[in-house]
C-alpha cells in the first residue's frame, strides 16, 4: 500500500525483512512487541514514535522516519546504548516497526512529535493525543491475539518454534497488565499446549508422546477468537453485559457497583488453595445457600509475593453461616461474594444437611438441563456448579458414574486420585448427593465432584472429595481424552452412538485446525458433512462444505470456529444421560452406595491381587470378589484362619457380617487378634467384629461391649482407640443400643469441633511449621473424623515434610483406603526413594496383607533392608509364611541380619510350626536334605523353634540314603546338643 505525501506507508508482517536486514534484531524486536514492552504508540506525519521499556529507570525514546525516495525506507532512532554504536535498526526500533506492521490502528495520531522523541521538534506543536490510553492498549492486545489466531489457523502449528512460544507467554503477561484477563489466561493455555508438543512432554491420556491434543488446542483457539471478536465490538462502542465484563476484561467492582444479598444461609462444601498460571494465589470457599439453592464463592486473590505475607482467608468447614449478608459480583455461578456480615455461625447439623438435599437438583436430567442452559452463552465458563441427588456410583472399567433413582448416570472423570478420595468418603456410608461442577469431557457429560452428602452410622455427613490445594473446575481435569482413548472410554461408559459420532466429527475438525485451514479441502469436508447430515444437522453440514470454496484460508477461520462451537452445543444436547440397568448390577459390600456389573465368576484373593496389579480390575470389582470368596468359607475356617484373612482390609465388612451371629466364637477370635502381635488391620477387623456382635444381639452382647470399652480406654494404638470409640457411638445411636442419636451427637460435638478447628489450620496455615503443629495435634486426638484432613494434606500440601507426616497419621488411624496408594509409592522406589521409604513405613504401620507382597519384593531387591524388615515384622504372623517362601526361593537372603531379626521378633511357636509344616510336606523328597541347612538357620532365631525343627529333620532324614541326608541329620543333632558343636 502506497503512502500519501507526508504519511507513513502501511506494510504487512511479511515485508519486515525488506526493511530490517538483521534477522537477529527483528527476532528481538518481535519478542519485545509481543511482550508488551512498547508504550505510547503515536504517529505524526511520516514519523512513528513510542517508549520502550528497558533496563533503566526511564523508558527509551524510539522513532522511525519513513521516506519514499529514492526507495521506500525506514530510518530508526533510539535513546538506548546499543543505538549509539549501531547505524542499523536496534531491537527497540525493530519492535516499533513490528507494531506498525501488525497493528497500525493502535497508533495515536498527533499534531506534533511527542516530547523528548529523537529528532522531534517540540517547540512548535502540541500533541493531540499525548499517550495511548487504556482502551488503546486493550485494542492493541486484542489485535495481537487476532493476528496470532489467524496465523495459527491458516498455517497450523508445524512451523511453531520455541521463540514463538516465548512470544506468546510474554504477550499473555502484557494482556494481563491491560486487564484482558480471559485472553491472557487462554494465551497461556495455548503456549503451554504448544510447549508440551515441542518438548515431547506429558500429553493427554491416549495421545502419543509429543502429540498435540487436538481437541484441547481447538477449544483454546475457538475461545481466543470468539473473545477477541467480542472485545473488538466492545472497543468499537458495543456495551458489555456485566457478567461479560467480569469474565472478559475484569474490573475493580466497588461496593456500590455490586448487588446486595442478605439473609443468606450458607454451607461451605469445598475449600481450595491454588496458584494460577500467571502467579496469583487464589483461596476459595465454595458455598451452597440453603434458602435459594444458589452456589456462591468467597475468594482471596493475591499475587504470589503478597500471599506469602498476607493472612490467608479462613475456611468455614463444619459451620452454617445463618443470616449472612454480602454483596455479589457480576459473573457466572458460583457467584463471587464479599461478606459484610457472617451472620450467626452454628455447627453443621443434620437439619442443615437435610436442607442441602432439599435444594439439590432432583436427578441427573435436571443437572444436564442446567448445563445446556449455561452453555448457551459462549462466554460462560466450561463448568457450572450443581448439587444433584444421586444414590449410587456405578463402577465400570476405570470410570465411575453417579446414578440417580431413575437409573440415569452422569459420568465422573477418569482420575485414579479421585477414585481413592471417593472410596474414602463412601466407605461405611450411603451416598445421598454429590456437589461439584458439571461439564462435557469429550462426548461424556461429566461431574467433577467436590463433596458428597452421605448417610453414615451416625446420620447425615458432609464429606470432602476435593483435595485441599487442588485446582477446581476445568484446571482439575488434566485435559480431555484424545483420539481412540476418549472414543473407547465413551463406548465403555455407555455414551450414545450419536454423541460418539458427533464427538468424532469435532475431533477431526480439531485435527484440521492443528494442520491449518490452508489444507482444508472438499475431500476432507465432504465425508464429515455426510456424517452431520446423518445426525440431522443439515445447516451445519452445508456450512462445512462451503468452507473449502473460499479461496483465502484466512476467510475460512471465523465460520470454521462458529461451526466448531455450534457442534459443541449439539454435543451437549446429544450426550444426554447414560441409562444403567440396575438389575444387572451387584452392590459392593464394602461400599453400599457403589455397584458394579455382576461378575460371572468368583476369583480367589491371589487372582484378584494379580489383576489389580496389572490394572485389569478396579477396587470395587475386587471387593465383590473378596466378599464372595470369604462368604463361601465356612465359619469354622474363618475362626481357625484369622491370619491372613483378618489382615485384609477389603475383607473386614464380610468378616464382620459373617462373625456377627457366632457369639462366643467371634469374641474368642477377636480376642486372639487383639492380643497376638499382629498388624494393625487384623486388630481393626477385630473391633468391627465386636461391633457386629453387639448390634446382632444375643448372650454375647454384653461381653463384646465390655471388650470394646477396654480397647477404647486402654489400647496403646490411637487407631484402635478411635475405631472402638466410633463403634461404641454407633451402638449407642442404634435404636436398641443406648441413649440415642441426639445424645451421641452431643457427646461428639466438642471433639468434632476441635477436629474441625485443627483441620482448618492444617489446610490453611501459611507456614510449614504451623501445619505440622496442627497435624501433630490432630493425630494426638486420634479421631477418625480427621481422616479427610489427613488425606488432603497427604495429596496436596506444598511441604513434603507435611505430606510425609500425613502419611504416617493415615497409617496410624488405620486408613485401609490408602494401601494401594502406598503400594504404588513403594513400587516406584527407583523413581522417588524418599516417597518409597515413607510408603514402607506406612505399610508397616497399617499391616494390611495387600501391602506385604511389595514389601517382600523390596526386601528381595535389597531396598532399605532394615526399614523394610521392620515393616514386614510389624505384620506379625501374617508375614511369616510369605517371608519364609521368599527366603526359600532366594537362600542368599538368609545371610542378611535383617531377615533373621524379623523372624526373631515373631512368635517362636509360629516360626516352629511354619518350618515343621514344610519339613513334613517334603518328607521323602530328594531335595529335603538340601533345604535342611536353611531351615536350621532360620529356626536358630528361637530356642523352641530350633528344637522343634531339628527334631523334625532327624525324624524325616534318619533313614534317608546319601551323604547329604546324613550330614543334615548330624547338623540337626548338633542343634539339639546331642552332638557337640564344633568351634
């Protein structure tokens, strides 16, 4: 484009190299511009001016002079030191020309050069527009985003290099400074996706290493373009709805701008602390209003540097804020509030939780309708908060679904950590409702739960599901499933064929955007259009087929994004709810609110463990198999074989139900488990058995109650005391048990108040030392109500030391839901040795037989033999046979002092019986003589076992032929003292 006389020629980005010969300076200048380092862009006649941020206190003054003769050219001037020694463009002058090429509209027109500009004449004329105001800066940022999206949309991501990604990150910083909050966040998201691709780092599940997750990329690109278009209209004079102001550009809303809200009755169901990608710390309480059912949140938002020295906002967990008053910010649910009066705080009770249930959406269909209404606004957040009545979780494959009383299901994210937290929240309780955020993950309507209302032995409870410190909402997702991974997951989860088909079309469109719209041809779009017509989406099919007919790829972008977004709306409608056939399911005994597809067979615990280790079976199907197996055993065998059965945390409910009617036999078995040196889980099972005997009734009831009282008062183990106290509370709350539920709640109120107080400190205290102190005090209380707080600290605390102490606290309280987590930590000992050491200690504290195999494997590998041997020894009789099996298979392990020390601290009678049983089983075998020295070495840890084993070997080998047999007999006689030992 030619320039008028005395004007500056307009140039395109592709012409920059014609004027700036030094590629290095051009690259630096581009980075400066994208990083928002230029201020006060202005144009006067044939000159361009700006201020450039530099290393000094004052910005550099930069100018460009354009001339047509003898050929079009720009001459740069700058006050920076580099320009003094360089007659060509410096990076600041290069940045100014980049700004002119990309966004000429952002230059303010002046009637004179700005004051102090190089080569300017400030004496004659004044500046009409002295500096680019805030609106001009916003306009510049919007234009840069539009340019970025257009370039990527046309050419694709194949040519994107690390320098361009750095430019995006700097652009995001500048956008944040200019209050373009949504554009800033999405630009950072885009840079992160591209950086992950460039580095070949961790991608979405199912994507190959280094592959760009196409759907996530297309979602970000669509959001950037739509937001930029909306802001362009706003900057041209179109007003924004207040909700859009808050979401798109942000605003400091004064109290007078906000709407008053009074007579709120709020219950906090989630509390989180997270750090955003642009280094802001957000502490948030999420509430539901018992009067209206609305979801609101209170936030404290601070830069990281300031958050470290600012008292954190408090959590209101366990309280009801009755009559609270606040002002509400414009925005989307959950509405942000600023409290002016917290009202009358009272403890969270059954009445408040009944009100939560009354205000919850009645079923999955209502939750989906709320999502559809929410997503009609393209600028609404991806997720909408809901509380929805659900009474069952259906476990199918690796994914859970929340099921209402009509059998309609809403999927939960494929997240192993979430599964573990839900397992902890639902154990020994019945699900009544889930509270969280609902959205679409690929083709699946998905609920990200933050809390659950459950009905336990003591009535209604609100149990946290969100990890303290975990990001809420879409940031908690870790990216949608991609390619065949989401397709398989959607089919397995029961998504409708139409939803899967539409999801596949959207994914192929996303792939086309990744490669660039220049390559979009009828050959690619016609098959997709045919599939849209099959789904009765005629208009969308016609729009898709029209795109390749436009010769300019840039002209395809807006309609492509429009089509992509419309198909998302259609996907929300098509996805619907999955129907679960309850008749084909089976309840999980350990979790009465969880159901699985009814298994066709019953597997042994060993086979279940093998499949679990291979990832071929979830915990809930495993629990069904365990229950079936143990229920098939006669009571006499269960009584005779307390170990290892009672040491399996998954078997506890089945054992309790089986032993409940056995009376005296059950009490004798429980007493044995409580008095023998055994792992903690076997003793916890004994407490559950005693509770079941009392609740069953009969002559043994009084004796079982007395034993529970002794454990609650005198047990040295904090976990045992806590479980026994809970058992007595359950008994007292039962209709025929004692003083009744109200009296039990009153009795527990003071202790629970202290638990909540310490739990808040553990979750929100600013320093590691304060959190450790709260954790220690909470551990000393020995109350099972502290388990959720310990789990949150273990999963999410910023301090590794706090996480370590939380792991020990969970083990001390007997949290069997953590066993598989600890096993995985120990199995990863080659990756994180400290985590593995923590896991070894924790598994020893717990004494759950499911952790024994990995401990033995670690022992065989020579990993921390002293620590691991102590952990194995803590299991007591449960570990004896597996340990001897391992040593027999690996005789060299017997040379380790730790192995013999572990046996030495086990019951001598049990050691003797184990070894003698092996000798008798091998009587007459040719290899018994070869095994004899090993048996004698192991038996030598106790005088009793040495005598028993030596006697058994003499009996088995006295008449056996061969020198080896006679040598073994002689060694056994020496062990008995019949033949003197040689010195």
